[in-house]
């Protein structure tokens, strides 16, 4: 597979060994009610997904590299975050091998524990991204919004996610039309 590049010691490597009929499951999958999970000093090389977080709050990756192969299965990505809030990734890397596979997916899907179908407050710092693609992440809504406010929050959070990931934002589609919704962050505004 090639494995994650740019990983920094110390790291323990977890490598998936494929059987005759591999499934689409992530190497690690976090779901509600699990909260405040931390992964540290790991390299996780998966088949379809390396890490999936669904309906969980306050999760942290410190010096973690995530990599996946091109599987052709649903939601093929190194990192998938769904219906979750407060995600932090400091140090590490994200890697895929195809021009069509995003390094990260942020999805709003049908709730499993009463959570809102959105991803909010996502922070990436000091990350290496490696991919041979034009679009490096995907933001998807697969469940209807609960209210008009939910749609506005979703747009603001997508804007924050793109701004928080400068190493991939240059591949984001350019927005045209009216002024984008502004999200308050600290003492200033993000567009």
C-alpha cells in the first residue's frame, strides 16, 4: 500500500491485512455515547477508512497519521467525521492514493442518538496532507436540516473547516455570489 508518509517518531504502526473479501469498515470506529477520545503517536493504514467518528464529541488526534488504499467501497477516505462536534488534529498526516479519494470527509447523516446532522468546530494544525488529487476533502449532508438555523450553522462550520485546513483549502471550489455567512471565531470573523 505504501503507508503514511511524513510521520514523526514516536509512532506505532497499525496495518490492515486484507482477507479474501474485505469490508468497508474503518480500522477504528468511534460512535455515541463515546466522547473525549484521544489517539496519540499512531500510524493507521486502513483499507477503506482508517478512522471513523460518528455522533461523538471532543475527540483529539495527536501526532497521528491516517492512510487508506483505493477500495472502491462507500465513503473511501482516511478520516470520516459524521454528526460530531469539537474535533482536534494536531500533528500527523492524512493520505490517500487516488485522485478521486478525499483525505477527509465531513458528513451530516441520519442521527443515531438525537444529535444534529452536521459537523462543527473542526481544527487541524501542523498536518501534512499527501494525495494526488484536485479535491482533498468532502463536506456532505445526507440528512435533512432540522431548522433554518441548522442550515446557517452548517454553512458557517463548513467555512471554518476550510479555513482551519489551509493545506487543503486551495483545492476547495471557489464560491461566487453574495457575501458568505460569517462565523465568529475568537476576536475576529472568518469568512
